């Protein structure tokens, strides 16, 4: 049996939407003056964001607080949501036996939503009446975003906090249709829960008004395939003067599936490559004068990869794994440092290679792009690293001017200095093997970077943001 929630969600993500869930929580005390009533408010949010979001999440409490009229507003709100967009009913139900079964019927038969949030405090038998609806999905509260979350969820049992036991246990309560609610305000907990539940979808509230950071949530919670996190924003969109612009701004932050955040989450292949890059002097620490005249405690030169065939081959395998996430007809290397890397990636993936010229020849064919291609083909751009993405964006513009479709770029290292955001504004998702902070942590863990150097380099990077 296919899962209705996952089918809808994956289809929208495959179409390029960010993993953004917008909450529909109409509080009469916050009703903007420009709207006639709460339904009018919900209607405006849905109309302005329906082509942007991947999910909606009405919180049933705000409707129940209105009495019988509230149920009418909820029903009318659900009818406004396009069928292709999944709906999570934020109900946080939790009971046993016939009561749980009645709650499940209400959610999945009366309201006919695609997913629901549940409280797991009564154990697995309180969840199974919901998971028995195999075409629907449930999100079990695991580590919430409120300040008092640790009072119960953090209690230690056999050396681990309760929320980690719950994360490991929850998958056995369903048939691949159990996810977890993990708040964005605790990125470390997100990473820990992901280690316990490597395949589950996470519903991540707490971004925006509660202070959680969307980018950090993705970094901490994403699965190995770059998905698995659905970030919810409620007040940040609902109370914005322009609902659409607010949703677009959050969506831009969520376009890029980030690399793992801590050394413990990095694959053996990435660990080996990191150590080889250091041995090749591709990453050096000291005092370096940059082209700008400024001084830096770290210098990265991936052009040295061409001097070691085995390391270049490892890098090509890493890029090939990144490209598993995207659909491409060709790859395009950015001159000059990335051209030998892109050639190795082409050989590893069997994807044909083209490249935009840095300088267009004034003789012969005077081509701006070398290699055979057809307008309309989908191209993934290969670069060695990204800082602010200026040169990468210029190459992308050249490719687009030739009629090629470019929505993705792959790099070995994201230096975390604005490249992700700049590319997102240009409509491009960045797939990075390493965030620079992760790479530094790996080298520090391996003893190649002492604590003082590690702190100096991190401070330097943070000052550049």
C-alpha cells in the first residue's frame, strides 16, 4: 500500500519545492486588521503560498477553542488546500484502546488528513490505531522545542536520554509510516535523534518566532540522501505583512541539503578523503596573505588534487554520491581548478562533460561553451569549493544563456561564507560534500589541527560571515 502523505510530499520535493511546512493556527487575538475573519486569514495564507510550500499543518487547538464554529472553519480551511499538498493535523492525540481508535477515525476518516501528530507517553499501543492506516503518516513527539522539554524528555535511562530511547523505539510501532517531532531549538538533539532513526521523516517546529534556525535544523537532521526534515513555520508566515515573501525567504534557506554536521556522522569515504586532502597540502594552516591583501589562518588549494590519481579518484566517488540526489543530462566544470575534477567525475558517472570558457575565443568557432550539448538539457555544475559563489554564478549564467537548465551545483567544500544563500537566490541548490567546519572538525579529531589552531580558524570563518 502506498503512503498518501509520503507520495504527495516526495512529488513536491522532486519538483523542486523546499521542505517547508506552513502552520495554519488562526488565533483571534492576532487576527490582522486587513482580514474579515479567521477563515479569510487562512485563505490568504494558502492562496499566497500554495505554489511554494510542501505541506500545511493546522493546529486543531486553535479551531477547538472556537467551539462548533471552529470545526466549520477547520473543514472550510482543509477544503481550500489543493489536493496535491499533504496536510498534517497537529492534534497531539495520545490514548489507548477504543479511544485511540476513535481519535484515528476522526483524523483520517472525518477530517481525511494525510498525517497527524501524536503524544507517545502511553506507549506503542496508543500509536498503532493510527499506524494501522497504512496509507497515512504519524509524527510522534520526541524532543519538543519548548523550554521545559528536558524535564521529562531528557531523563536518563541506561545512560541515554528518554528521547533517544523513544526515537529508536518508534520505528517499530508502524509500517514505515512513523516519523518524529524534533524541535529546531535543539540542533544537537536533532543530530542525536537522527543517529537513532536514520530513515524517519522529522517534523521540525520552532523556526522563526521560537528562535530556531532553519539552516541549522537541516544540517543536524537531514538523512544521508539530503532529505528527511520537514521544517514548520507558523507565526513567521501567518503574521508577516506579505505571507508569500515570508514563505519564499524561509524556502530559500531550505533549498540545500547540507552535509553532516559532526565528525561522528561522516562516512568512512569522507573521512579518508579529508585526511588525504590534508596530506596533499590541499588544506594548510598558518598565516597566509590572500589576493585581497588580508591574512588568513587557513589556505585551501584543491588544484593539488591532480597530483595524486588515487585521491582524485576518491573525490570523484564523493561527487558521484552527491549527484545521486539530482537528475542531470550533463555536468559542467568551472574553469580552471574544477576542470580536472569534473573530468574525473565524468569518468566515474558516465555523464558527458562540457565547460564554459573563462575567455571566449575570437577565432575558430568562438564558442562560449566547449563540448556538445542541446538547449533544454539539464546540467549540474561542478566546482571545487564555494565561498561567496560569485564565479560559480557567472558560469551558471553563461550556461543558461545557451539555453541549458541549471538548478543544481556540486562542490567538495562549502566554506560557509554566503555561497549557499547566494546560489539559492539564483535558483540553484548547492550539494556540498563537506561544510568547512565539518572538515576542520575531522582534522582536529585526527590530531592534524591542535585546539588553538582549531579555535583560531573557526573564529576567522565566523568573522567572515
